[in-house]
C-alpha cells in the first residue's frame, strides 16, 4: 500500500478514519502510526508518490466538538454562541495543558495534552472551517492521488465510503470492520 497522509480540520474524524484504515487495511489496532502523517493546517504541496485523504465533516458537529475541547486548544470562551461569533485569535490564551481521556483502541487512559493550532487563526470558527474545506477541495481537485472522504457519509454507509478508500488505495478489500467505540482525545468527565 502506498504511503498515506491524512488531512482534516480538527475534530473532523481523523482518529476514527485512521482507526478504520489501520484496522481494515493494515490489520492493526494501534492506528497511531497513521496519525504521524495527519495534518490540520493548509496543505501546501502534493507529492506524487504519496496518497492523500482529506476527511471533511459538517461545520456544526466540528464546532460543537472544538467547543467541548476548548481547554485543550487554549480557547477562553464560556458560551457556544460567543464561540461561534469570535475569531479564534481573540479566544486564544496560550493556557494549553489539560487532562484528557484517551482511547486509541490499543490503549486507553489519560493524557496531558495540548495543541497550538488555533493560536493564529483570524477567522471565526465557521470562516476557518469553510476556508479549510475550500482550500483542500481546490488543492486536491483533479489529482489521482488525492481523495476527499465525508465523515457523515462514513456514518451513513460505512461500506460504500470504505470501498471508495479501498479503490483509491488499490486494495481488493470489500468487507470492512467498523470502529464502534469513540477514539481519540476527549474532555475528562468532571
């Protein structure tokens, strides 16, 4: 299988997609090797020897998830309504390390984690999400080594969307195991 690079906006389903690909195409529960290639920024160049998959997810679900994880991203905002109207740069505080629940399928536990991702973003959450999606659609357009996968389509018809990924990666697989549990990082329950 060609080297894969996964792209997506934060909280768009990167961990779930990585777990699906790792479990089904590599036969591994530990999907973190795919996350080393995961990119949340704007893609600047496409190497012809790599296959790129971008996962997109509807804005409102992404926004709710980012808001729930706001402490991890150093965002200081108390209400979801204010979050939606405020540029990320104005919410960013730099106070980042938080206790999180983790589930990587192969390993569950806690993590003291942080992310600097939103510190320099001048757009509101919806503006940045829209620009991120439009950018990747434009960069990936017409390239045989680039595929855009829908989180929502994966949820609605896992087999159809995973078949698209199999065809893209030139795999003969047509039966796929789902990932039922939540994977990735989550706010520790208080």
